[in-house]
């Protein structure tokens, strides 16, 4: 262990020195695991073999439930890498050049706090770095890119292109200048993948079975871009962060579908028990309509209900009525929302609670929006066109792909 690493580990555990800003234990566990894998002596890791993803660079994955502070752990890892490289330039275990890859514009903007030169950076806000080392941290480079900006056209695709532009595939040097900017000549780059379940290697038909073309396209281009960086400049290590590190979209979302290179695991159940994330609330009152088969409320698994399943799993215009059971569910949830909003007002809260619906299809989302706007759900407070936002995944995907500054 280097002196810099020892200083950081001691500092991260010292709440007094860090001005009362303690890390969650799951954050410390994830960061310490990644550090140990890099700095532990060979004798300590003699019998340990972490599976590879099939590529030429090493990947380690930290599985952390949404809301447990993955971005803070990224800041801890970046600080550990850059500060060590600044103090020990010849040490090949460290890098001062960091590429953070995000799944879209929204996440990329959120990750801007990882830039040490940003005014609202996490290194200062969460006391990640001891006083006196912030200036040294700024000697490193942190580049945050949307994965869409890593794409390139293959020779095959350019051949199919019907436009006059036939310049051919960009060379590695030209592509790297576009993608990495001022970091294009750097070697041994540290890569951090946020929401890394989008970045997996298509190694077999079985693994890709049941996935959409868009899912496979994203995975191929994301990992393919990292392969290209590896060939041209070299990737020191790739750290993956995800709450759901298995093949995105695959129906085998069980243990056998998880990434093989997970080294730290703090899942949703653990985070709920630890009080780090919101506790799910289940509606316990209903209209007393019970299932004939189970004698359980039909609201318990509403999408499994045959009436609901048949209606919501088909293409339908936005004007198509929702199943009565869905309307009833919204009425009950709406009444809960009204009660909670009243409680918040009494407590002096200026912002009301928010109700969020995640629909199974874009058509279903449109039908729900139409039902709310046109009073088909008998809760007056939910009929507010100015405060009802409909986000369509198709529109969102186009916006994310734009990668506008």
C-alpha cells in the first residue's frame, strides 16, 4: 500500500477530520475493494481469479443499489488514482487520465461533479480529499462522455451509405482526437462505466437471446469503442458501476445472468434494511375485488391480471379506455396522494409530493396521460395538464443521442 493510499483510507474513516461528512459503509466497502484488488500483494491474491468479460482489458464491477451513492465512490476511486499517479509517476498501477462513460445526456450532466475543476465538484462537497491535496488532484484529467459520442462508422456501414461522402473509416488517431480531445495522446487510461449494464460483450446467441436490436447495438458500440481505446492507447482498468449488472433487457435476470466480474455487492434489500433508500409502500386498501383463484387483492400484481394484461399489452390509441382495475388503482393512489399532499401543506412544505408511473409500453403511457387529462380517473387533483409530464422513451432516446453541449 502506498503512503497516499494509506492517507486516504485513514482520512475517509475519520469523521472529525472530514467535518462530520461520513461515508456510507457500502461506499467505503466498494472503494476499499477496488483499491485492494490493485494494491494488495500478489501473495494475498494468489488463489483469486476474477473472470474476464472476454476482452483484452480488466473489468471490475461494483454492484450498488440506486440511491446508495455510486457517484461518490467514483469520486473516491478517481482521487485515489490521480493522487497516487501525481506522487508516484512511474507506478504502472495508477493513471492521471480518467474517462467516465455515461449512458445518456441526463447522467452525463449529473456526473459533471466528478470533474475536479467544477465549482460544485464532489471532492470538495463530500470531503473526499484531505486539505492540501485538492491542487494536486487538479493535475489529473477527467473526461465525461456520453456513450453515443464514442460511436464510429465501420467500413461495412460506410459502403452501404448512399451519400456522396465516401471518406472511409476514421483512423484511430483521428477518432481518438474526436472522442478524447486533450486526452487523445494519453496512455493507460482509467475507464469508469456508469450504468454499466448497458456495456456488455455479445459473445453468444444464447446471451443475446430475447434482446432488442437497440440493446445489442448499444452494447456492441459501447464495448467496441473501449476495445478500440485499448488497442490504440491501452486501458489500465475498467471499473463498472451498476445497480443491475446483468445483460440489459435479457429475460434471464437471475443470478446466472449477472456479470461474472462483480467484486462488491450491495443490493436493494440491503440498502432498504440499512435505511439508505426509500422503503416501498404497497397500497393495502382496495375495492374488495378478490381473485377467485388466490383470494388475494387483484391489485397485488396488477400486470398479471388477465383483464389488464390483455388490454395493456397491445397497440391501442390514446383514447382507448383503461381497464377498470387500472382506473380503480389510480383512484386509490390518487386519494393517498391527496392525503399526503394535505399533510405536507400542514407541515409547511412548499413542494407537493409527486406521483410517478412507469408504463409497460409507450401506447400505455399515452392512454394513461389521456385518462388523467380528460377526467377518466375520478381524482380532481390529478387532472392538471400543466403539472402532468408525459415522457416517451422514443423522444427521450432521440434527445440522449443528440449529445448537445
